[in-house]
């Protein structure tokens, strides 16, 4: 058994770092900018107040859009999605499963929309093959017997966590660019129309951190408007649309299945690993800090999803989650479904700042293009004339994010054939060797001790049917046995991990999931007493 013995962190102290570019926001766009800049020889520091993919990048279907979903509402976004879909399949195949996608109509759906759909796809350059009902049901036997139309498109699924981790790792190895998690921006120091430094705080140590940079990029996703306000910029104007999704216990289809109608609630089912993700709703909100699934949203998703796949009505759901989409302003009182899925790059010169820009909007599918446009602007301001290369340079298929891939752990474990490599997460077959690898390369400072939640983000730990009920205990125990956790902080990490898992389970506690939760409560509260643990 391997052991992990990092030194204990030094006492919190003020730190100043210098870089060419500060990137704020650790979603896939922020990490994509970090990699794009590194390939041009530009050093950057990427910060996030939580961790990679803590916002919409880590709370979506995992759908690599063909663009077909937007052909009736946003042709430009549809074309961008189609182009980036084709690029990413070539450049990052290790992060993508080429499932293909079906658009299906059932009795009662608008036949005029179904008639127009193939032509709309062709206008966007999206391949669309019309299928007979029998052909569609042969491909996906769970489809409704009320099916009336079906089309096949080149949708796929993508692992955003693997993408983000691979982007960061490639940038780090290319030119030493840095990523710091749990680093919150507090304010900017602005002199003569330029941001001279960003004053931040490390949430783990409460230590102040000052980052001096020649250029600052705001890639904060739904928080981009708030970040821009800290810089005194009033030209970022966003709508906030909350989307709620459910994780199904089983992988019910081989293809992504979309409802063949204008975008609505519960009209996409995405297979991912051994599970399926159903969604999504769209609800206008104002408060970014209190976002959670509601029972009504869950009921709507299931009701609408069951119209195209009836088995969804009685399926077991292990988790629900909500994230916020940043949508470009301009729709007034119209439905958020009609808001642009395109993106905007603002240089903020009209606001009197010469070294600040914001990239916002867009989709997971278009992250590379968004990153390229932002990097073009920043590189030009720095006098770097090297063209971006992310459209031609493959994303390395290294080990940075391999433990996030569903099914990767068992393949690695069987290949290793080490009887001492104990399985810690039985649902997803994650062995202790995976934990060893993950904690050996912490995301920020080299002496950082990782939480179980951070380990979960970088692996499949806690992602299975038991939602961490057992593996949370096993991972914590292993880290104590290995000497990685040495005090009560490890217990706090375990409790925080269970709290985060419970947030997603609470709205779906019925049927078999209720029995699962009773068992988890007995373990975590009755046996370990974590409910009485003093976080201080």
C-alpha cells in the first residue's frame, strides 16, 4: 500500500504573485483561455473562488451539441456549435463519447415543426437523417409507442471535468502557468485606467493574496457581471436562467434523445457512463447564491421526459442539481428559451479600462472558440503576434483527468492487476491508487491538502447510486491511514462532502432512494456522529 505524507501547510501569510494575465473563473472557458495563452507563450494565473467547474461548466447535461437544438431559435449559435462539435471530436476524443443524437416527436407535437426541422438543420450545415418510427425504435427500444417522427443528428457527450483538468495541466506543463482554487476576488486596484492588481483571499487559510497582472480576463460565467462591477464596468448585462436536471440510476439510451419541438422543459436525455441525465428547466432568477432544485421542477422534467421515454416515469433518480446559465440581455419579457446562446467579448474600453476584458454567454460546446477570441484580444494587447493554435493542436490525452471518465477506473484497475490496490468506491470502481495520484498533484499550492470534495471533482468518487454514502468513509479512512489527514480537519472534509451530496439527493428522496438515505443517515450520524461535529 502506498502512503502519502505531504508537509503540513505553513501558517497563513500575505502573498504577492506576478503574471502576464490573470484569468478569473475556473469553468471550461477560463481553463481554455489558460491553455490557449500558454500555447502562445503567455504566462497566466487562473483563480476560482471554489474549484474547477463549480458553476455551469460542472452542472450541465454533458451534451456536445451538434447545433440542432438551436436551429429554430438561434442560427448563428447552431452553426458555432456544429463547427466546434466537429473540431472537438478530432482534438479531444478522450473527453468525448460519439453517441449520436435523436430528435423524436410524439403524438400531439407540432407536425409543422417536425416538417421544417431537417431543412433548418441543413441551413446550419448539420447532417440530419430522417428515420422511420421502426428504425428509431430499433435504435432505442425505450422510445414511446406514441412516436410519430424521428431524425438522427451528430450530437455527442463530453466530460467537462476532464476537459478542464486537461486544459489546466497542458498550460502548466507548457509554460508553468498556475491555477489556484478557493481564491476569491475581493477588489481591484486601478490606477490611470489600468488594473494594477487584484486583491484576493484564500478561503482555506483566510490569507490575503495580491496578484499583479498586465491583463485581466473575466471568465466568471454567471458571476461575470458582478466581477465587471468590481472593476467599475457597467457594460456587462446578463439574464440569469436556472436550469434543473436529474441523474437517473440507469443508462437508459445509447443516443442523446431530444424532443422534436421548440426547446422546453424535460426534453433532453443524455447518457453518461452508467447513468442518464434528464432536463432541463429554465427559470429566471436574480439571486446567484441560493440556487437549488424544486420538487415542481423535478416533476416537470419527469413528466415531459416520460412523454418520449415512458420508463422515465418510474425510474430511480439518485440526484438532482441546478446551475445558472448566463444569457445575453436583450429579450425583455420574452422567454429565456429565446435568449441568445451565443457569446460576447467585451474589451471595456468604453468604460475607461485598457487591460480588462469579459467573455460571457455561450455554451460548453463553444468553449474553445470563446477562449480563442478572448486570447486573441489579450495577446494583441500584450504585443504577442503568435496566432492561436487550439483549433489544430490536440488536447493531450494525458492522465490529468482520466479518473473523471466513467468506466476508466475498472479498466485501469484490472490492467494493473494489483491485489493490494483496494477498491474504495464500489459503485464506480475507484481504487486507492486513483486517490494516490489525485492527491499527489493538488490544484494550487504544492502544500495544499485536498478535501474529499476536491477529490470527488477529479474522479468518480461519490458519483454512483449510493452518492458517496460508503466511499466517503472509505476515502477518508484511507487518507488517515496514509498520513495525509492528520487531525480533525479530515472529519470536517468528510462531513462537508456528505453535505454537498445530500443537497442533490434531498429533492429526489422517494422510493428506493429513500431507503438509501435512511442507511446513509444511520452511517453518518448514528455511527460516526458527523451531525454533531464542530466545524471550528
